[in-house]
C-alpha cells in the first residue's frame, strides 16, 4: 500500500475520453478503432477500452498480443487487433481469444496458420504494408508474395484476410507530400491484394493526425490513439479534452534565507528568503529530468518553479511567499483550465512528446491512478419528437 499522505494521484477523466471518442468519430464515416496500447497510453486499458466502445468505437487495437489478451481477460468481447508480434509467436492464444493479428511477413502467416491448424479455428489476419516509413509493415517488393501466400492459406481454410493496414509517418504536417505518397502505395497494396483473390473488409491507414488533417486517407477504419487522450497534432481546431490530472501532496516545507543551495550539485541557489516545498515524486515516477530548470507547478492558484535537479523520488518547489503547509495538494499537470501546466507544457519543457510523458506517468507504481466516470451517452433514440 502506498502511504496516502505521501502518494501522488493521477486522475483519469473518462468523460474526456468519451467526449474525444465522439468528437473524433464525427470527423469521418470510417469506423473508429481505439488504440489502447501501452496501458491506453498510461490511462488504464480496461477503463479506456470500455469507455471508447460505449461512445462509438467499433474496434480495439494494441501493439502486442499480450496486451490484446489482457483486454480479452477483462471480459471485453469487441473486435480486437494486435500489430506487433514476432514471426515465431505462438498464435494459439490469439486464435482461441478471437484476436485479429497483423501479418507483415510470410513467416507470420505460417505461424498464424499453424495456430489455426492446432486449434481447429480459422485465424483472422490483417496484412500489414509498409507505405513509406520502413518500420513494421511489409516492403512493396515483398507484398505480392505475402498476398499470394495469404490467398493459399485462405483456400486451405486456415486464415481469413480480414484487413489490410498501413501506417503514415508524417501526417501531422498536412502539407507533407509523403502522406499522399503513402496513400498511393496503400491503394496499390489493396489493389494487389484483391488481384491475389483476397477480400479485405477493413482497410486502415490513418491514425489521429491523418484523421484530422487528411480525409482521403480514412478508408473504412481509422486507428486512433493520441486523440482519445486529448493529444492532437498542432494547428488543428478540433477541441479535444486532456484526460489526466496529476497532483501530489506537499511532504514538508522549510523557510530558507537567500543564497541557499538546493538539491544535488546545488543545481539552484535561492536569490531571496523564500519557502521551499518538497513533493514526493521524481524521475522514478515519470517526471522527465529534461524538464528541470523549466518546469512549474500550480500552488494555490499560482505557477511556481520547480527548482534544482529532479531527484528520483522528489522535487523541490519554490513557493515564494505562499503560506503552503505540509499535506496540501499541488497540481503538476491537468487540462489547463485553472492555469495548471498541461501535458503539452511538460512535453515542451522536456523537449519530447506528450505521449512519452503520459505513458511514463501511467506506469509509475508509486502514483495512485483513479478513474472519474464518463457521463452516460446521450440517448437520442429515447427522445420523442413533440
Ligand atoms: C500507436 C499506433 C497508432 C495510433 O497512433 P496515434 O497517432 O496515437 O493516433 C495507430 N497505428 C499504429 C500501427 C500504431 O502503432
């Protein structure tokens, strides 16, 4: 058990996730696949998956098979895809749990087919094409072979090619020509799959950035991670709601004179008599050290600087003349409505992405995570016109 008087608290507002799911679904006629990898970007996979499904998502997606099986283990029955597996993975558990699997290589197809044979059930695959980022899809020169192999395994009754997927690397910039190139390659890959005799029902290429910037990439399914959590590409005006708020109780306070050195290597020296407040979390809990010297937190309605080096377990805030007392709560980040820093501020301070900050905080064993429930979905079908 964490000591409650010392425990930072990460609150996840499921109503924000619900609202974001509805907002993002409304941008497209394609179905929405909610990406809940990395414990739903640190927000809690079970809670987020249920919320997204309740508010319009039609599919769930994870990176690893282990993550997908955890979703099934929590009793969620919705269509579910995982896209990062090895060519020697035992896909038996995937087939038994009705988890769709992305296949970027012939070896993956063979491993999936072996699992189908062993379980006596047809496996569902989504062929994964590289459309220009040289990461996890099949390169164009191997795509034909992959499609023909999938067609053979279909005829043998072992697999069903439920989908074709690709992923865009530069869609956060609507002017980047690589997005158009990626779309062309994707269309070519789908056409080639059809010529091989495959009938992929789901064709999916866009993630959050492409959903918001490039409508022609939507196909009939969009895979949405960041946007669900209120993280959108810069320059778009869709009002997404950040879902996390991180607070921590002040552990102790001390009044110090001017010229007091603070923390490791005396990374800060006070320039006036002031009050220092200690917070019980540090880089071991996901606060990026790269933000030191820039980070601020909200104390009694005012931004106050974090001073000195971040320690693994603690940081020090210069609260100035605020009469802060041990035990009172300080806000490290939130939606920004009360002037508190946001995930975006932390990402800028640490010169990283908001994604990296929220996945790290969500993993922190010493931070308690609590979920605030979503409001019920507006039940339009119950409204009787006058
Ligand atoms: C993480 C991931 C996504 C989600 O991307 P966002 O930009 O967070 O929406 C979609 N597809 C794949 C293959 C991914 O790895």
